C-alpha cells in the first residue's frame, strides 16, 4: 500500500491515502527508519522499503502490513 511518511515539528507520521488515515509513528525498528518496520499509534506495523539514509521527507513509499 502507498504510505506517505512526513514530519510535523518533531513528530513522524504516516498517511495512508487508501484509508484516509494519518497516524503518528510511535516506534521504529531501525534507527534510520528505512528497511525496517514502524509502529503506528493505532497498532498497525508497517514494513518500509530500503531507501538511502538521507532521504528527504515527505516521501511516498510502497509499504506492507506486518503481522505480529
């Protein structure tokens, strides 16, 4: 699914247009965000693709839901 990762102030968030849903990111698997999973406040865990560490935000990526 398409997900837009953005930063508002010091809060990372994910917007999922298909669901018209924007949620804060409450934890990240990897320090540099990419190539790992993120946990949204609503409990969804999304797997992010590999991108360069210096990728500028906002960015839209193809992510997948990770099952627990």
